[in-house]
C-alpha cells in the first residue's frame, strides 16, 4: 500500500518467502532431494497463509468502499462499480487457478489428489500434462487471463511507479534461456515444463499472491480517488437562506436552513458580475438605485486538495422598492360615469404581469401598466379588488371603494389665436377679446379643464343676447355649436368696449347626457 519500489513495500515475511521461492526454483536444475521438495512444500504452505491474509485485507477494503457508497451513492457510485468489477475479475482469475491446482494434484496423486496435501511431490509429468496440453491449453489461457488482469490494474492505478511495479509483478513475457544462442521460451513452458508437481503448485500460489497484492493496491487507489476532490474544512456554521426577505400579508416566509462548512485558513476567490469580491469573508454589497428586480451572477474559485482549481457558478436576485406613503383623501376616491377613469395599480415587489384586478359596478381594463375604470351606475359605489401571483399562487392583496358620480358641468369657451398665432381659450369677462379674434372663430366650445379632469363636451345649441342703445335685449339663436349669420352680424355692429352674453348653452358630454351650463359674458377690447 506504500509508494516506490515494489520490494520495499513487502513485509519481511513476504520477502523471505519470495527469496526461498527463488532459491528452490534454482535447485530444480539439479537432481533435488526430498529435503528440497519438502522445502517447496513449506514455501507453498506459507504462500497459502499469505493469500488468506491478503484476501481478508482486500475484503476489509471493499467493505469500506461499500460503506462509502451506501452513504453517498451519487458521489461514490462510479468508483464503487469500478471496485466491484475489479473484485469480480480477481475472483474469476483466482478460482481458475484453484481449479488448475486441483487438476495437477489429481494427475499426480489420482482421483483423491488434494493440492493442500500433495503426496507425490516429485511427479515431473503432472504440471506439463495439465498446463502444456495443446488440446486444453490451460497454460495459454492462464497467461491470457493474467494479461487481461494486468491491463485492468494499470487502468486503475494512477501512480507511474506503482503501475510499473505491478506490471513487472504480473509480467508474462517470454523467458530467456541462460545458454547463448538458445531462443526464448513461452512463460507457461518456463514455469511448468518438467517441474515437480509441488513446484507447479508453488508457482500457482505465488501467482495468486501477486494477484491479491495487485488487487489490494488497486482498491487502495480507488478509495483514495473517492476523496481526492473533497475540500477540507475546519469550521461549520448554520445559515438561514430565505427565498425572499419581502413577504406580503397572507403569504409565507420560506427559507432553507443549512450547515455550511468553511476553511478559515484558505478563503475561496469570489467573482460577482465579472469583478473579484474584495471582502474575503464573502459579504456582498450592491447598489439599489433603481426600483424593480435586479439579477446578479458569478462564480467561486475553490482550490481542491489535489491542487486543481474548480469554478462553482451561482445566480441570485434582489428586489428594490421605492420608499412610499399612501395618502387617500376621502373626497378624491371618486370615479366618474361615462368617461375613462385612469387608475394606477401596483403591488410592491411583484412584477406587473403578475398583478390582476377586478371591479364591481362597471368594468376595469388593463392598458399597458395602467388601468381604465368604467363605472355603470351613478351614486353606487364601485369596489376595485387586486390580486397578485405570489409563490405561484393567486393572493388577494387589497381592495378600495370608490364613489361613482356624474360628470360635473363644463364651462363654455371660445377658441381664438393670440398675436403670435397660437391657439388660446377665451372664457369670458373680465378678460377682453378683439372683434377680429371673435369674428375669426366659428363655434362655441365646452369642456372641463380644471387640471384634474380634462373632458371635452359637444355644444348642442346656445343663444346670444345683445343690448341696443335703449337697453333692450336682442336675443339670437345659434346654428348648433356654430355662430349663426345673424349672431355674426350683431358681433360686427358691436362697438369697442361693449359686451354681450352667451346663454342657454346646452352641451352633451361623453356620458351621453345633455345638460344646461352656465352663461358667459364676452367683452370686446
């Protein structure tokens, strides 16, 4: 599980076993005695015990990986399944080697042969018959299986030194002959041709030992990779993150309460709207100059434990409200029948498209961001009710009563032009008008223009009253809204400084009502 050279990572016991294995293999070139064969038997027993211990260690590592997966399947999942595949591959290869050991023992000792209690230790045919048989090709298949397993291990272990050590340990390259000029022999031939049965079993147990060690190294690498991207923290604090700090009456305050972990020794770098945040603690201040919703975004740069820098993006928004006071004098809560009554409706903190309104005793129509009220019956109140979509649900946010009144009477006027040719309105005495200005006009008008209501009326008829030299009244009737020819003639005869009256004025408003309006006195310059 350490790093560096493969041999230095072995325990003293493992190094002793390997040394004995090498020495005893060299003795095979000699006519070895029963003592040497017994020595092989002891090495074989030692390898079997080592394999049992390595198997227990690998089981513990995989159990730990399984526990991590159960805690966080999303994060650990890819590594867990890689470890599961490794375990399955290892067991298949180890089981196939156990089968080969059993077959060699049966060939050497008969049907009752047991690789854990071999009798004919010096049988020189069993290994060759089993492993080098051109029909069954067990040796070739074993070499191919080890090659595949070595490739899998190399794909998991990232450290180059560890990877090389494992590749050397699981190598199946051809073996060079010691004599000059002799060609290399296949790996399986070098290990299993004309060797005692106990030596073949020892070879196979050594291969199992190498597989267990490679599996252990790969599992350790997988467990390390599970945590390699985690950020270490030294402080955990609770935070309340509200959906909004602005809550309408009748709504709900919603927030997420989380435990946030931070590393006070290494603050992340924060960028908001493309600019680096100056406060290392992460406190953000943004100007609130204009009302409405303001979105912002950015990212946090986090340095991971492996030295890599990761960017975590974020987006958020806030709503700016105008400081405001609602002043509603009772006498101004009036709607007039027969005209468009503009009404301003808004809900602070709620977009205009999420606001709706209805009205009793009439109709209410939206025109852009404004509303127009059309009441029906005079002297009957109209109620405007406002709803808004808040947190995805319609909510009643207020209502207001309005009195419905008939339009007030308009005032008569004469449209003239001043000395510069600009249109002006003459509304009678005490102001004076020139005779030429008066003769240039054709009709009498009427309107409400008191800077609150600007409503035009249509004059239906009117009368003029001139006084003769004896003080007698000379009435004349208009031609609808126009001055009649007789009225025009009397205006021409009128001397400078004199006056006449316009009376009996009848005018029709947008409500369709014809009404009599006050008279006006016209005075000449």
